[in-house]
């Protein structure tokens, strides 16, 4: 896992990069979902509050909402996912990023889990 | 009842294996006070021969006539091979292809049906069928509202009044406003359309419209698109053999009823609805979709796909609740268009057009002109002298139903008779009908 | 050996049927149609002769499993036998040739059949009135929820929520959304039944309706139905029955007698009309007296002289849910089925369904996990958890069953059972047939223990092996395109 990322209980990760928050799905989430077949992306320019649904991710037999880990405006979306949804499976932290947000309140990052905390969270969750 | 397989001996063996002393023990979860303490009060059972006699008598209580009623349910030539193939138990007694390895027959026919609809409508993608044309139009409205975020839909008065009623019924609980666009001279009024189009999710029009008139399809599509809405075409698939497809003209969704090329009228059902759209709307498309893929050894095969849109996965967030559709009638549609081929389909359409125009000229010459000047295909509105109902009443005793009395629809047009001419009508039948109608005109 | 796509067969210019010569003056099409309205390209449709056409579809048909070939224990779908005589009756020209807009005097036979079918379904359900308009079960649900909404609106408040157990069919919440209701899901209790305390917590004055399947999707009868109906009605809400499982109740319990206000039936399940590879079905809605004013138009009315007519004058009606009056040819089959059996015969149907299900459960139950015990009704749900510990999923076992010449059960449903297998034998299977399926399932259970790889790689004998669903969804190919086109 990556030192620089923060994670949510909904299994999104976020990484500050050049002043923007890059958002994707964690490795745990992608492996639970299985083969991703489609990612519904928001419009560039759309604004989302922390915890708001900004897109959906579809596997063969499931569909899940993607929640915004922080509040902000969408500055870029990964259009490569349209022809290549498999990037989310193959390389969820880099090639499989989903959106880049301009954060309205960067301090929101502090509320999220560190990777170590997330590891603990999912290992606890796996017992359920 | 002797037709069920379990004998008294079977029941004994089975109950003993189950460990129950008698059948009643299996019903112990049911509180006794809600059990039905008598037999259902139904007519006594009929053995097969008696059943055939009884139901045949009911069928015989309908009165066949030489009919010129269309208005959404059409009689056409049905090649014998259609029922011959669709009656096969392999198609008839299978269910939704949940196990694709043993359902390739059904799956491939649906893929071929989707292809036929895509070809005819000029759209990018079509689903595996809808119940029928009216509910297909209603589902198209939901697609447009979801795609645009605008809770308002425009419906041309040229759309079949009962289809319009279905759309209104579906729209009401969702707070979707349905605005009617009136006709002018038989076709959708462009001026009226421009007045109401601005904030609508889209426009539904019918081509040719309910009164038989051919709409200015490019104009309607442009007006709806110009206001940021979608264009939804309700179309008769046979007409697409000769009329430009809605897809080629830029419409976003085509919805319609395929009965004319699939099933007998059967008092209105079953037919087969279809719904086709542009690629960009694919994930808003309701219902089943069959896609091509390969098996683990690389052999081609088909599966139900994009199922995450559907109710069994997405539940309350699904694009629709549709589950069972009209697969067997979709197969009949496919076999019909395959038997006719593109040229046979064009022939059938052309013959119906020529015969309808022959009758229309004949009626006009006898003082019964068309109500509208617009071009038409096989259906046209006659302006009757006196109420249209008089023509129905006068011709029925002669075994002819001369058309639909438009005084019975909403809004009523009491001197309008909507006449449909199938390619099955002979010149003699057309002449006879025209002559009898002239007699009524003279009183 | 794959069958080629029909669009690849044949040759340009071929066709399977001819039309007669035009007997009126022709050649006017160009003058009739405005140039801009004329189609410019010929649609790519098959061009085949009749034998090619027949062979194509006959070869395709051979790739299907179906009821008339073998056991089809698809839970919740009631794959019972479809009497051939009903096909003959639905094809009578007096029925097939009738136009839906003909005046009532021409269609007395069709109207009478529909009126009598309505009466019979009302009696079967212990309720007051029926609409035959809905084209399928989910369509009946939708109609029912529209009726519920209209009922509450008429009382001044449409209310907001629909309560649904977590074992419900997916169509229930989807239908609720389609009529603008929020869905509240309640968990089932450890016995697989409605948890009354959970129900009590969510029931309130904003609850429009509680939708319940009875017997539920686990094949269990909701034995506290009387308490449930009292709780629901005390809040002014309605009680809806998803009648997908009505095959268990014919002549035994009537939904209306247990407090249900409305129920939809699936004629293609309970009343033996063929499933057609996914339709056409029919989903009549049966309602209590107070809901009748809201049913779709038109209603069938019987005049004093015993003739029938349409009644459109129903000011409180929800409107229409399909263009015409219902899937009439399907109604003919269901009518014939009920007339062939009569009241006592229908009760035997449900008894046979319950007996077969319990017998099958007795034959196989100890080799699988059984999450909910007790006598089942017409179907039961096993869990493949025991086999999963050996690395074999329920999906694998389902595929292996296909190799044994039977269809798989419904799998992974209801979603509250992990690795679920929902098995419904129906009453039309003989004891030997049920035993034969049991042997097949037990063989698979043996194979899981002794040769799991064999199960994991199944199926082997089917026309194709497992298909790549990921590829199908990632690169949707939903219509054939001619090469080079």
C-alpha cells in the first residue's frame, strides 16, 4: 500500500497530488467486486460534498455507488476507463484512478483513515 | 384429477420418506383458521374433449368480419413457417436463459431479433423486447427524463390515444408532467410544439401518426433537440421498410409495437414491444440485453449482459422492473422478417400502400374525401358525411367493419373514420366496401 | 458446433415466401411518399430460402433445455408442464382474428372468457375484482403499486414508503421505485420469516404498503400472517402479496382470507401457460372491494341481458398500463387450465407441488446446508456453504447439473442465503422424475468431495462451455454487423 493515500470506509482512496485530490477504488474493493466492466464518471465541473455519490462502478453481477471522499469540484475524470474499465482491476492506485477533485476543505483529508488504519478496518470487516 | 402423476402409492412412499404420517402434516405451518375449509367454487372440471368443445364455442361467439380497423393492431400475411417454428417446444417451454450453456438457442434468436430491430430503426442498440408498444413508450419517457433531468415530456396528439394514456399512467406517480402537443391539419403543429418545448425531456411522436398522416420527422427531431430534449419515435416496424428510419434522421429512441410482423391480432395480445436507442443511452435501456461473447474454449456464444441495470441486481435503483418480456413473440417477429427478407418486407409495405391509396381514391370519387391532405401509408382518415358511427352500423350487418369510428376516441372526431387497408385485401373487397359506404353517404 | 448468425446465411435475392401479385394499379410509391420521407438504405435483413430458414431455427432450438425435454427445477419460476390442448385453443381463429377495437357485439366470446376468468381468479384468491391487463408478474406489481398509490391519494396522502423483506424478488423494490415510492427493507428473522419487531419499527403512517411473498422465496409459509395483517392495517397501510408462489396455495389458503388487499398472479407460472423463453406472460392483479375503483380501464361489464361490454367510465381509475386489454392468448390458456381442473383439481395441483418439494428435500437435504428448516411449501432453498469449503461454489454445481441432462435450480437467490440453490420441482413431475433429479444432485455432491476439479470445470456436454460474461459486458456486442459494413 501507498503511504501517501487516505481511505474511506466505503473503500475509496484519495491522494493529494499537485494540489488536487486524486480518487480511486482500493485494491480490496476491486478484488471484492471482481471484473469491473463499467465506470460511470461525473461531469468535469460538477461539485460534490463529502460522502455524496459521484458515480457508479459496475462488475458483471453488481453495481456499487462511488462516494466522494472529500468535498470539491471535479477537475478531471479518467476517460481511459471507458474503453478500459479493467484498469481498475489491474492498477487501481495509478492507471485506474477515477476522478481528480479540487478540494474545498483540504482538512477533510485528516478525517480519513491512513493505510494502516484501513488495513485494520478491512481485516476486521472480512470477519463479518 | 387423473392427469397429475402422483398415485396413491407414490404418495404413501413419499410421505413415509419425508417422515410425515399424512399430507396434512406438511401443512402444519399454516394456521388452521385461515385454511380454506371447502373446495374452491369453480365450474366442474372438463375432460379434454369437453374443454375443446366449450372453449371453441366461446371462440365461435366472436363474429368475424371483413375488417378495415387498424389503429395499432394490424392483420397482415403471416407465413406458415412462423407458427410452425415458434410452436417448437424447445422455444415455447424454455424460460429466460439464466443458464446460457443450455439456452444458446433462445439467446441467439434474441441477438438476431435485436439486430433486426437495430437495422429497421437505424438505432445503435435494441433490447430483447418489451411487453408491447404502449409500455415501451412509457419506458422511453423514463429514459429521457433520467437522461435530461427534466421531469416533463411532450406527447404529440398524433400518438395513439391509448399509448398516450399509458404514458400518462406511468408518468403520474413520478411527478412527470405530460404536455400534449396538438395537431394542425393532421400532423403535429410545429408552432404549438415550439411554444412548449423549452424545458421538456423530449417529445414522443408517432410515424405515421394515429390518423395515418406522415409527420415531418426531421422537423420534430430538430425542434426537440433544439431545446435540449430527446426525440422519441413511436414507429410501426413494417413502415420502416419504406420510410426513413428514426435513427438515420437523428432520433434518440425508437419504441413501438411489433405485432404487425409477429402475431395475429388476438384481441390485442400478446404482441411484442421493442425499444431501441443511441449508444449513449445504453445504460439507461430497460430490460434484457443479449450480447455476443465466447466460451472458455473460444467458441462463440451468447449471454444476457449488462445485467447490473436490472431489477434482480440493482433492485430499487434498476432502470426498470421488467423481468419476463415477450421472447416468443420476438422470435415470431424475427422469423417473419427472415421469411420475407428486405424485399419481401418492402413488397408487403408497398402493396398495402397501393391498396390503401386505391381505396382512398375510390372513396373520394364517391364523395368521401380524406380529412387531411398529408401523405399516408395504409391508414387514412375519411371525413364522413354524417356521423362515422352510421357507417359502422350500416356495414356491420353486411359483414364489413369499415374502419374505426373516431367519435369513440379522445378527443372525439365524430365525422372521422380511420380506415386501414392490409395487403391481404383484394380489389373486389375494396370495391365492395367503397360501394357500400357510398350507399350510406346517400342515406 | 455453433450455428451461424442468420444474417450470414443465404444469398442476396433469396426469400422464403412470396406475396400475391398486386391486383390494383401499382407503381405509385414515389408519387405518394415525399422524397425526404423515403428510406434510403435497404435494412440488412436475412435473405434465406424456406429450408435454410427452418434448419437455422431447428438447429438453434436443439441448443435449448426446456420443460418438454427434461427436469427444470428453477425455483420461483414454476416450470410446470404446459398442456398442448391449450395451444390449440389459444389458436382458434375466432380468438386470433379478433381486433381489440371491434365493437362489443363482435367480440362477445372474448369478453365472456375474460369475465369468467376474472371471476375464477377472484374466487381462487378470495378477493373481489381482477384486472387482466398486466403483461407479466412485474407489470402486475407495478399496476398494483399504482393502485395502492391512487388509493392513498384518494384519501388525501399518497404516503411515502413501501416495506419489503430482504428475501423479496428484485422486482418488488424496482416496481416501488417506478411509482415514486421509497423502499424500506426489513431483515428476516432466524426462521426466515418476517421479523415482527423489525416490521413494527418501520411501519408508520407514511407506509403505503407492505409487499410480501407468501409462501416466501425460501419456500416457507408466513405463519404469522394474521398478526402481520393486523399490524399493517392498523397503520392504514395496505398488504400486497407477490403471488409468484401461488402454486403452493391453490384451494388451501386464499390470500384475501389472510388479510391481503391485493395480489398479482403469474399465469405463466401457476396457471401453466408456456414461458416462451422469457415471455409472453400475464400478471393479473386481484384486489379487494375498496381497491376496485382504481383498477385500469376499461373494465368488463355484464349487461342485464347477459351480454358484455367495456366500461370506460371509471373516474378513479389509474388509467392504462398497456395499450390493449392484456395478453389475451395467454389468458385463453390459463382459462382452459382452470376449466380442465376445477376447484378440487387445483387443490391437487398445490398438494402435488408441496409433496414433490418435501420429498425432494428429504432425498437431498442432508447432503447440503439447509439454512431454514421445517416443512417447505412448493419449493426450498439449500445452501452450498458446505461445498464452498471445498472450493466449489454453487455456480459450479449448477453447471455440473447441466451435464446430467437437467436444468439447474435458481441460484444465488434469495440473496439472504449464501450460495443459495432454490429448487422447485412442481406437481407435474412424477416420483421417478423427482428421484432422478435427486440422484443427479447427489452425484454432484459426491463429485464435490471426490473430484472437485471435475465440478469446477463443468459443464462438458453442453453446446458451449462457460461463457465469458466479463468480455460481453466490457465490449457489448448487441447486434450483428456485417463484416466490412
